C-alpha cells in the first residue's frame, strides 16, 4: 500500500529563504505515526517491547558546547556575554557552512515541522525545524507546542533550525573547532547544526534564542521546572542536571506546568515547551512513577537507553552514557497543565546536589542571597559520572543554565530579584545531595525527606517557624520540619567528625568566593555581602 505523506497542512512560507531550491522531497508537518514509520524505514530507530521509539545518537550522547558559536554581528555584539560559553564566529564562516549544508540537503528528503516556543501567545516564537532525520521531526513534535491545522497554514517562521546531522565540517577549511558545529545567526534567524544527531542541540538552541529575546521584553527567562497546587499557588524549580528538577516537579498531587524552560512575565509564568526531556538513568516505577510510565507509551522517544534481549529498557545500564533520556509530550503526565501557564510563583526553589555534604537540605534566602546563589548556580559532580572525575568536583553554572544564557548573568539575576520583590516570593535553597559526610562517606539525601521538606515549604508551613543561621553561608535553616529528623536539618550535626565538616565547609565557601570573582565588577556591595562568610 502506497502511503501519501504530501497532504499534511503546510505553511505558505516555503524553504527558499534558506537557500533550498529543490524541495519536492520535503515532508511537511508529519504526525507522530508517520514520523515513526519514517524513522524506522530510514534505520534511525528501533522499537522497545512497548512500541516506544529507541534512538542511539552515536558519537554524541549529549550536547557539544565547545562546538557551539554565535555569529558576531553589530546588532548583538554589545548585548552578548562573550567568552568560552558564548563563543564568537565570523559571518564568513557561517555563510560558507550554510552554503555547504544547503548544497548537501538540496533535493534530499527533509522533515519540516512548524511549531511554537512559548505557551503565552504574547511572547511565543514561531519556530521551524528542518532536518534530514525523521527522529528530529518527532522530537520537535514532542518538545515544542503544536499549532492547529489552520494555524499551520499561516505559520511564518521567526527562527529556523537547519540540521544536517550526517554532514561534517572540515575544521582546517571551514574554521570550526571540529567536524561538528552549532552556529546561531541572530540576524538571519537561523541555527545551523551539522555533525551531531543529538536532539538536545535543537531544543537548547531555541531555548538560548528565547533567553536572548525575552529579557528585552522584561520577561525573565528561566531554566527551571514549574508546577501548581490545587489552590493555584505556583512554584518554580531551578537546578542543573541531576539535582532533581524534573523529579521534584513531577508531583502527582500538583499540576505540572513544565519541566525545563519557562518565562516569567507581568502576567505570570509560561512554559516555553510542549513536552518533557527527562533523564532516565536508574529510572524506576517506584521512585518516579509518572516519568516511568511515559517510557511505556508509544510516541515517547528513548535516547541511548540499552535494551535487554526482550527489548525491555534497562535504565540502570549506563554503558552508552549516563545521559540517557526520554522525550515525551507533556500531556503524557496525567496531571499536566492544559495551558502551560501559571500565576506569579509564591515559591522559588534553587536545587543543588552538594556532594561535599555541607549545605543544609533546605534553607530560606534573602533577595540578595537569592541573586548570589542564582548567579553562582552551584552543584557538584560525583566520581564516575565523567571520565577522570575521582572525587566530588564543584560545578558553577550561572543562572543554573549558563550554556543557554547569551546575556550577562547579572541581567537575569536582576530581573529575577525584581520579580521576587514585586510578587513577594519566598526563595529556598534545597540540597538534594549528600548528608552525614561528603560523597563516599555520607549518604544521598532521602528523596522522601526532600519531598516532605519541600511540601511543607510550598504549603506555607515553614513561613513562621524558628530558623537557625548557618554560620559559614549565612543560610536560614528551619529548626524543625514535621516528619524529618531535626538532626538532618543541620548538616554539621549529621557528620561524626565535626572538624572535618568545618574544614569541608570552608573549602566549599572558598570555591564560591573564587567563582564569584568574575562577577564582582558588576555586583553591588549588598550582593557581594550575600556570599559566604569566611
């Protein structure tokens, strides 16, 4: 039976603005079942026992930040926080590679998806994803917001991702660092991707664009998850990978607004995405039932997960990568918001996995401390997660998402502080890392304790309790939380060797101080005073 893929809704804006001339083989806005068929037919994927699509992304099982560049242009040069994260590249390099990619893709089968980024129509961005991989089409369908058929007919892309995962650059000729490249051109409104199949480059590329555009409209761009309780109280959760951002926001008793990327406008918060991209390493039905269930649902994509002989995913197997993932539409979570929008957050949560075992499991921050810890963006890598990491290593990622923030961190921090003050939001620092000692000595904080502390904070039960000041970081620790042992709340009390704790706390405080030096020239005295006291 011949299957017709040509009758899908199609924008009246073609692909000629990209330089593509022969586009007869382009397939527009295929639905998930059609993209399934194409991905399997192309040999891009295989099926699990539950008919979930499994993709192995090859050499790159994560983003390639050293291969990501912004095109230097007069219109943006004064705005960008140039450096090792926002690396400049010339317009000439972009033009040359753009032409090569167009020549490579012209006439080939391409998958085009027209979508939105941003659940609030006042701030959404019309995006178009064009790729030689059907898998990218399905990923984009899951991760962005899908227009109606009528909206597709009038969709005009404001930013386009042009992806050629099988095309590689020649660094010596093309001026790239390696054969892989992710180039963002703000004037041409194109993100050019080559040499990597990893879909996170598509998602985070658009997020970085939103993080440039939204602050110019006085909208805070946030790398965070968000949920809302039955009374409409909204909470946002900031945190780097592995801190529990997705896990803790996917609470069956609350409405999930989104798990990764949001904006905070004068009207409240809104999800930038239409799906979730959750880590699956050691995923279990018992600990994360909502996320686990999505991995059993057709339409979900599993990335770099290993299957057993019966094609059952083995989420404990990290032989391909620690960064195993699943991408699914947000409505696969039973309690997901239908609108992707919420009110002004009553609570703002900063999550950190402190492998040094120093920071309290929960503490309350002043607005100045909130700015300090937001700009710092601290967590810690533990032994075994990366080659060469044999003991805990402090990681500081400004705004809890530096790789996706084109502007200077203080721009985002000041916007956040303004929102917090204006809407009287509580800010909590929550350590999901180690207690009773550093990694290798102590134990990981119990998820049940973290959930209990968070729920008490979110329900307002910690607003008026007695607090104790932690002496090194100046953090306000609740003296007691119902259902949590008092000793857990004060990290020093969980260590058998108190002198060892003092030494490690001073060591971590010095790391904070050293990291913050690069921001000191743009920081106020009040902000600098909010750091650790050594």
